[in-house]
C-alpha cells in the first residue's frame, strides 16, 4: 500500500533518444524537489542492412514492450533538429514519429525537448558535450557507472529534463487555464 502511494506522487518518464541504428530508451522516476532514480535504460538496435520499414517496425515493437512493462506517465522525446546529414535526420525523424504514435496509441502524453533544452536542464549549459551530459546524468541519478552508449545517457537526460522542466511547465499551463476559466466570475 505504501509503495502505491509513493508511486502516485512520482512521475515516471520514458525518455527516448530517437535513432534508426541506436535508439536510446530510459525510464526515470521522480518529481521536483525529490531525488530522481533510474528504473531501466537500454538501447534498441536495428541492423543498417535491413529495410527501413522493418527497422521502424522493430523499434515500434520494442517501444510497445517498454511501455507495457514500465507503464510511464509520459513519453519525452528528443525533438529532431536540422543536421548536415539529411539521411541521418530522416531516420531520426522517422523513429521520432514512430515513438509518438506508440505513445498516442497508449493514450500517453508526449513531450518534445530540444537537445539544447535537455543539456541546459541537466548540466546548466545548452552547449554541453556528450561527456558532460553523461557525467551529470550519472551524478543526478546516483549511478555507480555512466550509462553507455551516449544514446542511453541521452534517453535518461530526457527523462530528467522532463521531470524538472515539464512538471513546472505543466503547472504553469494549469494555472493559466484555471485563471482563464474563472475570469469574469465574481469572487465569492
């Protein structure tokens, strides 16, 4: 009974660092002002020689399994940004779309966070490199060793970012909505 009560006050975030060859997936529990904890982290891999449709299907099935097993409250996905390599951007965008569809199919809210937003939330600098992000993820989650590869650390960083920034943003949006709902009503 106590474990159920504690779980309800915590948010469970499934962080996804989309990639066609390596898709980082991590689950983080926590809330603002409380220590965060890693539940699980891994990388979904697909072979580069397989057809894109089959690779996307494999990622879809893996993400479905993660959601069914870990039952997150929200899915946080890294927002695709423009890179010089168009084929990399295409694969990343396709995986991001698959992740959004998997979450929507389960009725889960989806939050998109830019790479610089995630870096700023976790390290204090939107220009941090991968080593700095990995070091801070390890420290924040009190891990005994850094998550590897970087895609795994990035997935956990997305979870951390969403708990720290997403909850605050959600509260602000709820306050604004409540204010708008009561606007024009006389005070009692």
